[in-house]
């Protein structure tokens, strides 16, 4: 695993130095990262799109034809009893001071009347990635962006509420638990960026974005923007920069090393094979000059016995197991409208 990671880092550095455009994809455990030059990427196997003002890219033709049937997504979440067992492991560690914030995730069975390729074509999201016969990701969360001048920006997303709740934005922004959770992650991202950047600052703190689900309802998500300035030769070290920041702080917790141990223990309960895999990993594209990347949340994986949807949220000592379970379920959706 370490050799594979080291090889990928070296390849990314080489591509950056030669200004060769590439895509990289990493799993959460960093056990199976890969990098592919864009000129070698097979769009029949891996398709992606990035739809924002910073770097707009896709390697496929968009299908504008609507399917004959409306998307139906049937959810069979893991039991609350099972979730609570994992939650209690996390909460006990929080109580003992081993972590300030731990991101607990799980997989739930789902059934869709569309195949994954059709879902990929029809769903609307800032970042999309489809790996044939493996998984589909439609993520609203940026990992890092690096502009031509070496300014690196991260956009931690932490805090979710149903937009239909009266005064939802005011509620989420004034909730002490949510405020603590978000501030902890922003602090963690500042520390992470300090490992690779000479100067770090918070550009925006706790702004709200709306995300529409397939049933017409919506979620509000709270984000911040944390920035840093890299050295002039950042492209020559782009692999080292990226892997020094992984796994992403917003989907792990703080302090990161101990929290990763807690996640590994707790998620033996919430995942069939005890690991997240590519869920909450990162994918990104370098166009030869700048880089854009996403945290792979909002994730459907194809398994031998059907589909699973992976979701989760941050746990603090203020968290309530039932509310966290409900938040996990609320994130099982597809943005088709």
C-alpha cells in the first residue's frame, strides 16, 4: 500500500512538473490511489465533470434526453441499533478527550429504477464521477483548488438541515453544536494547509448553500473558505502537497491521527467490509496550469448483491444519536430535478 501511494505521488509530481493534464482518484484509506493522464483516460470506464467557475471540465457528451420514467430511489437504511453501537464507540472516545470531532459514516441499501450511468447523466451536482461497475459520486464539496498563482483554497462543508423547516438558515447558523463542529473543522483545515502553504487565512466563514433533492425538497449546507499561498514551484510538488492533506479533514475529524483510529474501530459496525473504500476519498483534475478537486461524498456503490448509498456526519460530545441517525438518512438522495 505504501509503495503504491509513493508511486502515485511521484507520478503526480512528474505530471505537474511537465504540465501534463491528469485526473487523480484516491480512496479514504489511501490503499488504492491512482492517477491517469487525461489523454489516456477511457471515458467508457471513467467519466467526470466539474461544473464551477474555477475549472469547468467533463470528458463525455451530456445526454439531454430525459428518461421515460421518473427516478425512484428506495432506501433501506441500516438499523438505528446498529448505528447506535458505532455512535457509542465514538461518543465514548469524545467523552475521554481522544477526539473533539469524529465523522461517523455508514452504508445503507438502496434500489434505483435507473442504472448508475443514467443517474450520472441526469443528476445535477458541482462535481460528478462515474466509474463503470464500481460507483457513482455527485459531490457538492470542494476539496482544494489551486490557481495559476499558487493560491490554494479549501471549502470544508459541515452542517446540514432540511431547508423546508421554518427559519432553517437561522436555526443551523445559531445551533451551538453545529457551530462548534464547523469551527473545529475550519481550525483543522487551517492546520492542514499550514503544512504545505507559507501563509494561511480564512476567506469566508460559515456561509449557506442550498442543494435540491430528487423529490423536490432541499437541504441547506454550511461551508467556509480557507486559503493559503504555495511556493512558486508548487506544480513540481503537487503530489506531495495533495497527499499531505489527505484524508480530508471534513470527513475525518480532529485531531486527525487519533480520530482515524476511532473511525476504523466504529465503522467495522457500519460497513459490511469494515472500510469506506473510495467513499470520502478525493478526485481531482489538473489542466496543466491549475487544479480543482472534490471530496467524494454523496456516493452510490455497486456491490454483488445490489446498491449501497454511503452517508454520514460529524459527531461531537453535544451530539444526539437519534438526530445524527436522521441526518445520515436525510443525505440519502439524488439531485435529479
